């Protein structure tokens, strides 16, 4: 936690473009500080005491998050646009789409659904015993991660509304693929920007591909093997192409994570770069086929098996793309960047603690998640500010270039502690300052936990 807001470097300047109420700005500041500097599990209690000079009751956090006037999503969109357009970049943008689930155990929590298979099995192979367990449900968020040519990562999000919740609130129901298509259509990028959209098999959908076509974007998705080729019936499945392994001319593709044209997009730890870095080798074969419902596309069959006689259909990934101008090496290396969104989910939950909430109303959950994304964008903004410093040494530049969420949070914590030590030194010079410090120490706990002595 921190004593004063001014100890967080550049936070006020980062939030300056927002046109929101003072209450909303104060809540955003408080939650950002909590996400970045929390010790232990994230909670409303953590947020209540995040700024020691301005303690709040924990119930006030939930009430403010639920208010429509908080309008966190609009604020996050404003800062996304500001972060993208403040330094226009030339080069290829990578937009990765995927969904993440957040487990919830509350029976009265809004907008949850279960992904478990509770179908009863025969008695001999019954999966569930007589012991009863609390049935867990989850919230789902469709997210996109935009990676700029310089390596800045900007998150986007759309909550998934269940049909029951949509009927209750009068909202339109959108599938995960339709939500991803909305993210693609609403990307705040110039029309001439070169964008490649990546996703897993769940986004091999007409809605997503149509959104890419409308924006003029290129895409790479794993092809559903059950898709069929165009032509007269009976139409062969894409999976049937795997039977011709003996006629394939496999092309070995090797690349190292710390080398190549896409190093900035990965932002690897310096320990994974160098002569001892593990190289990855893929054996690929490509064909140009007319897939029914999709059109003429490149089908790329990729495997890690050098000899396909020892491989099974599950060992071969089939990529489908509309990219025709790039080499086979670049297409495979581009799709390997899809894993960056999985690392983003891990950082969002492990470091920022976005999944550690207990709210009944889903409006609170939406504001909570959007503020976590706002905290993530602040870290990316702060990193970009540091890299833009002219007096940065080569070692310092290299350090900032490799830092991900955990390292950036530690850098913020270090800068905050230095600011607070200066604040303490200045207050200790006068009797009035010492009295103020005593009040700050007492206010370091939430009001409901302060001793009355």
C-alpha cells in the first residue's frame, strides 16, 4: 500500500485525459494502486486501505463500482485510444483474441454459468460420489490483446452475458465469436494499419472472418478438421488431406524466441535469450484449397515430428489463413505469437489478482475487470515513458525493454517507496509534520479494524 497518491509515478498524468467525476477518478486511482501494490489476496478491504491518507470503508468500494456513473469502460476506451495514437507506429500490429474464465462459487452471483459435465454415468464408472460439493460456476470474458510494432500491449475486453442475464437486463445476447468480431470491428487503428488477427479454433467462425474482411485485416486460425472442401457432394473433409502424408514435401522451419523479426512482440526474459536458448523446429506442408464457406485459403499442416509415419492426426495442427504475400516461415512464426495472450491471462490473474473478487452484482464485476485492464495499461504506458527517456543507458534500456507485468509492478513499488521516504523525511523536520505522520499510521488500517484505544 501507499500513503499518498503522488508517490505513484505519473499516475495523475496518465489519468489526465479522462473526463469523469472526481469520485470516479478517485476510485480508479485507488483500485489501480491496489492492483499494482497489493500484498496477499486482492479484495475490497485491500482497496479500502490502499491510500493511507484517504482510507475508506470496504463496503463503499462495492457501492461505487456498481454505480452507472462510474463508467469505467468508457474511461478505459479513452485511454486505449490515447495510448495507441500518442505515438503512431509503422509496422505490423498483432491482435490476438481468446476467452478467459473466472471461477465463482456464490449461488446468488449474477451472470454465471457452469462448464462442468454433470451427466450421470453408469454405476460402475460413476464420476461423482455420494459426497456433495459446492457447485462452481464461472464468469467469461472475451478479450483481445493488441501488440504494437514496438511491443506495447493494449488489452480489450467484452463480458459474456448468459441468455438468462440478457432477458433480465434487456441486453442483446452475443456469442463468444460475435463478441470477438465486435472487438475486431472497433479497434481504434487507422484504416491503413497493417493488422494480423490470431485466435484458436473457437474463432474460426464466419462472424470473425467477416469482421476481418470489413476492416481489411489478415487472419490466421487453426482450421476445424471437420470442415469440408468446396465442390460437389460427397465433399471430403479437411481431415481427409492427412491421408496423403507420403506425398508431402515437409519444410523444416526453425526459429529461436530471442531472434527474428518478432522479438519485440514476445518480450522475453533476458534469461531466455542467448546461445543456450532452445530453438523450436516445425515441419510444415502447405496447400491452397477452396474450403466450403471460407473460400480460397492456405492450409498449413504443422507438426513437430520429423517422420510423419510415426505421427497421428492429433500430432498435426492445421492452420488456415488468408495471407498470401508472406512466406511459410513468417506465417508459422506469426501464429506462434498467439501464446502471448495466454501469458497475458496469467499475468492478469497471478500478478494483478483480477480473479480474486466476490461480488453478487455483475456490474461490479465489469468495473473491477475494466479497472484491472486500466492498471495493465498504466504499466505499459509507464514502460513506454521510460524507454523514451533520452538519457537512458544501454543497460537500463535493455532492462525496461524486457520487463513484463511482475517486473513493472516491482519498479512501481520501488519508485513509490522512494517517494514515500522523501515524504517522511520532510515531515519529520517539524512538530506538525510528526503529528500528521502519527495520524497517517493510525489511518493505515480500515476504519472497522482500528483499535479504539
